[in-house]
C-alpha cells in the first residue's frame, strides 16, 4: 500500500487546502504552523519542540496553556473578535449560535488536540522514552481513535511516516505490528 499526502498530485493543492482550513479554523498562518510542525518532528519532546513543555509547565493544565500560548497571537484574537462582531451585529447570527457552534467547538478542539495528540503521546513515561521520536502510540479501537483526534494517537507511526495521511495511520500501525 502506498501512502501519500492528502492530494499527492499537487503540493500546491495540499498547501492551499491546509491554508484554507487553518484560516477558517482560527485565522492561523499555515506557513507558521507548518514550520512549527516540522520543528516538532525534528526536536520532539525537547526544549526546541514548540509543542513540548518547558520543564516548568509539565502539569497537563499548565502545559496546555503553555502550548496554546505558543500558537495564538494577538492579531488572531483581534481578527476573530472582528469576525464575531461582523457575524453577530451585521449578519445577525444569534450570539448563542456563535458560541455553541463556533467558539465552544474551537476551544474544545484545541483541548482535544492537546490532550490526545500532544500530552498523551509525548508525555514522558516513568521508564523514559523508548524511541528516537520520543512519542508513543495509544492504539484505541478505530472508532475511538478517530473520535479522539483523527487517529493522532498513532503518534509513533505519525513520526515515523510524517507524510502519511491521518486516515492511513491505523493501517500503518497494523502493518508495523504484523512485521
């Protein structure tokens, strides 16, 4: 089975779709996220990893806020506030709808990404890390793996094969286990 990016025929399409997705999600810079993601892969669970705690913030709650602070910028918060005002005051989208269907899911998904995709997979086990990626896999049943964080619990596999699409990670895990 060949593994590839979302749209292997065109890196431009991949980057466009990624940029569109993270802009819609939270006005993130795709380029900055991509750079940080590759730093995370190059220096996993170290002081150069933008996703890892700094030694002081290793408690899950403190680590989450440290993690978020490395990604959010004031211009994003101002931009999102302006989008909220536009949607509510000009387009008359009810405030409850904005809160329930946009704000709350955005915040909850950041907690979900952090907990299942960063904390559980890169929190150092008591016996220490056992691989160069300083990551571990949480092999949940396929349904729960998908629901928790788009199969990101297959984190050793993600680090070993970073260009594999998220939906292919369970297959990679099965293939590695069968070898």
